[in-house]
């Protein structure tokens, strides 16, 4: 069978849509994770925790933990997707 130009365009548009959707989902997850980590750091630093009083450690946690959480969340999404979605043959 010969491929039609419209078939290639549809595949390209679908690939771009999936890429944009993944990027938007990642941005949303980073926003939520950053908000959560900032709230936890603020709550813990209000107490007598000397470790989080250091601004360098708090900033390091604020930048690293949301990214680590996004990686874990994407791994969970992939796991759930492969367990519950059947692929057509």
C-alpha cells in the first residue's frame, strides 16, 4: 500500500500533540510538587528544625525534590498505563 500525504500529516500532528501534552503534564506536576515541597519546608522550618533554617539546604530541597517526584510520578503513570490499558494488535 502507498502512504498518502494525509497519513503522514496525521502521524506528525498526533506526535506533536502527544509531546505537547506530555510537556504540559510535566509542568503541571512540577508546579504541584513545588508547591507541596515549599509548604512542607515552611511548616518544618517554623519549628525548631535547625537543618531547614539554612537557606542553602532549603533551596536545594526546593529545586531537587519536585524533579525527583516528577520522575517517580511518570514511572507510576507508565506502570498504571501498561497494567490497565490493553494494546491492540
